[in-house]
């Protein structure tokens, strides 16, 4: 599937979205819903196959301007380290 995922992620470069691919999917971040939908549709259509599933979960917090990176940084500050197992230290 990596080739098909690469096609989908490659299609995102034509849009004004920020994205991060992880083992479970690709997280998109956009300033407008219209840009998000256009990018998601392009990524969906870039995949070759007789069946393609695309799942959208939209988090639209209108009282805050924090980016996804800033949200992760906040968790790291609370935790006192990066929030992933590679950053753990056994004490």
C-alpha cells in the first residue's frame, strides 16, 4: 500500500494544507474547510484501485488558533518529554 499512500500524499502538494503521515493515516490541517475538502478529495482520487476508503474526522475549534504542532508541544510540556516511546528514558 505504500505506493498508493505515496500517490495520495503527493497529491496534497497542490494545496495549501499542512500534513503529517503516520502509520495509521495522514493528518491534514487547513485554514478553511473548503481547502481541506479539496485536498482530501484530490488525495482520495489519486489512489488507483477498485475500492478506496477515505475517512474524514474534522476538529474545528473556533475559539483557538492553535496548530496541530502547538497542541503536541503542549502535551510535551505537560509530560516533560516528547510524547512518544522513543523519547522515554528508564529511570
